[in-house]
C-alpha cells in the first residue's frame, strides 16, 4: 500500500510538464495507456480465459466498482487541469470519512463518536478552502475543486464494494480495467482533435502504467487484507507526497488557506484512524 501511495502521488507533478494535451485529452490518454497495461498485467495474473469470463459476467459489484474507478480516473485529471494539485488532493482526503458514512448506510456499520468528530473537523477544513475559493476571482479553481469532490464520493462507493466482496464474488482487480476503458471511451470524443506531442504521450504513458495500472492493482489486493484504518492512514501519504512533488518539481506552492484546510482534514483523519488502529490492536492482543 505504501508503494501504491508513492506511485499515485506523482500524477500532479508529471501532469504539470505536459506541453499540449489539455485536461480532457490528458484524461483520455492516461486512461488509454492504463487500460492497455491492465490487459497485459491481468492476462498474465489471471489468464486470458479467466479475464474474458470475468468481463463477460453480469456481476453488479464488478460493474459498480468499474464505474467508480472510471469516475475517479476522469474527475481527478480534469480537476487538476483546472485548479492546483493541493486543492484536489486535500479535497480527496475526505474519502475515508465519506466511506465511513457510506458504510453506515450500505453495510450498517456503526460510527463511533471519534469518527463523527473527525467528520465535523474535516468538513470545517474543506469549508475553509471553499470559502476562500468562492472569494477568488478565478471561478475555474472553484469548479476544479468541486469536480474533485467526485473522487472521494466514488472512492467511498468503491471501498464499500471491495469490503462486500471480501467473502468472495467478483474479481475486483478486473474492475480497474473496466474503469480505465470506460474513462477512455467517455473522454475520447471531447478530447478531439488530439494535440498531444510525443513528449506528452511519453509522460501520459508513464502515468497510465506506473501511476494508475500498477498501484491500483496493488491497492485493490492490499484492501482485501489490510485493516481499514491501516489502509486509510497509508493512503494519506499521497496527499503529503503529491503536494511536495508538485511544489518541488513544478513550483506550484499551495496557498495558506489550502495548507490550513489541509491541516484540519489530515489532523482529523490521522487522529481518527490512529485511535481505530490502536483499539484494533488492543482487541487483538486481548484475544
């Protein structure tokens, strides 16, 4: 999961070095290369026959997860083309708390007081960011931040689907491929005419393979065995590393209100997940 987090975090800084590909076209190419890489990787991992059989199945969990991946792949790239990487990553950081709310409704999980408190504090951090974005002259940043909200919402539904499948059922590694194909198909028309240079295609191929295909497969496999608090804590490193890489590699410094809002969100998440992990270990030690 740590390796997946490090690979995910390079999206922002690499995207800032594109020459001609816009947000929608960059989304198309990244998803296209992601899909190609996943076909190769999954055919090797699962076998061609098994991969075809899974894709031909009508398992609703598989296709729900695939749609969620498509939303995440698309919304993320479009969002970072409209606003700063820090805005997008801090907005995405609320995914564990949104997941807790979705799990409360869909799976009947009870939310402890600490999680409700974390939701309130993280919500305040996001609200702080949005208030300042509303006051900004450039509405494009606000729109980009709003689009970024689709990522944690889809991630919450996806995580719940993965949790449901722990006892068996759909092969959700294949859902990542479905998401990549859907994202590429959805953005192809809007991406025309294609303007990406060979330099852009190289960078987008790197993103498709090493920033999406490989870490997404790793994360889905890890999610089946890691405790939810452990996975959530490790995933927070994407925000820290992503902002740092873009700051150092693209001179995109986060604003003060993004840092303040991000500190509230990350602080709430770290406190909530750390307490949960500690309680889990105490229970395991007692048994």
